[in-house]
């Protein structure tokens, strides 16, 4: 059966709204004073991720968790394995986050450190201890890299993912993927399609750069290793000015909607917005997409 173009477009826009409504965003601990503004713009219970910053004490992260929960949002702290200084201190933190503030999921990452600062060399080592499940965590997010990792070969990433998936299942933990952002929608779609083939039961939250100043966005892209698509943009001939047209995430969400709207069930569960210090602006953008 064929559908009129208007119906197809309506279905696409509806899917965009669904992906954003089911999505999440990050907020820097430095923006916690604006948690209420963010909450006023988003559906109650929206997941808000708290990045792990170098040198940020766990006590400060716990304050961020409490503030986000108090605002009516669902706090999801990053757990950066190589930044954990002491196992007992971390275990106390995660148990308190669960018991006092309803934390039930974390984003488990290795952490951008050249060497471990404490007992865990990587996220796999931390997961192997069973500490997260024993502390009351019920679901973990793990990182996905549509453009590959700047320092870890693809086969190593794949092997690590399979090990995490087996461990999570064995511990009764749910597991989902949150991807790094990319400037190339085709790469994001290709990554999701590949994961749908290799691990069809695993949901993906596709990382997208929120509406951001283009110069700041380029700086974050270089820091995060998103070099392939950034180079592609610059090679179009107009340098950083070209990046201005890519600071609105709409095209990326539409590409994901086109991929997922014809696949039911789809492994794309939602989008994850990197706000880069602009949480309120990102939340306002999300609200517009949800309402449209």
C-alpha cells in the first residue's frame, strides 16, 4: 500500500517527536543552578546525565544527583572507571545515590585518562566486580562510537562490548548504548543498523550535538575524537563557517526518524543531546521538537 506524501511526512515528524520525547540530555555540574529551568521545559522524569569531570569529588556529583531528582528529572551519573580513586568510597557513593535519590541507571565508561587513578583500569574491570548490581543499579549505558574511537581499535571495542553484554545479563542488569555525537547522519544510521544485526535486543540512544556555538562545537569535536565527519565538513570549502549550518540537530534527528520509522520494533530508542554548557537552550530545542 502506498501512502500520500503528506501522511509520510506527518509520520516522520511524529517519529522525530517520539525520539526526542524518549531522549535525554547532559547537564554540567556547573549548570545545576538551572536544573529547575531545564525541568520546566521537559517531560517529567526525563533522563539527565551528569558528566564525570576531572577532579570532581564524588560528594559534588551526589549534590548534582540530588538537585536533578529534586527538580523532577531522572539523574543518570557517568561512572568513569579510571577516575575512581577508592573502591569503598565509590561503593558508598553509588549506594547512597540509589537509596536516597532513586538512581537506577548509570553510564559506564572508561574515562578519558591516560592511566587509572585508582583500582580500575577500565569499565570492564568495574563491571566484573558486580559492585553496580549489588548496589542497586538495574541498568547500564555503555558507549558507542559511530566514527570509531580515536585510540581503541574497532575489534577491541567489539570484543569489550560483547563481554559487557554477557556480564550485564549474568548480573541481571539491563544494557543499552549511548553513542558519541557525529556530524554525519549516515554514519549514525550505519552504526545503528550494524548494532541491530549484531545485538538486536540492545537499545540505542543516539548522541547528537545540541544547538551550540559553532566554534565551541568544533573544539568539543576535536576533544572527543569526532574527526572524520568534522574533516569532511571542513573539506567542503568554507571552513568553520560551514559548521554554522550544522549546529541545529534537526537534520540528524530526521535522518534517524527515516531509518527507524519503517522498522518496528526499532533499536533506536531515542536521542541523547550533548548540551556543551547550554542545557537550557538544548532543553528548549527538545521542547519545540516534542510539541511540533
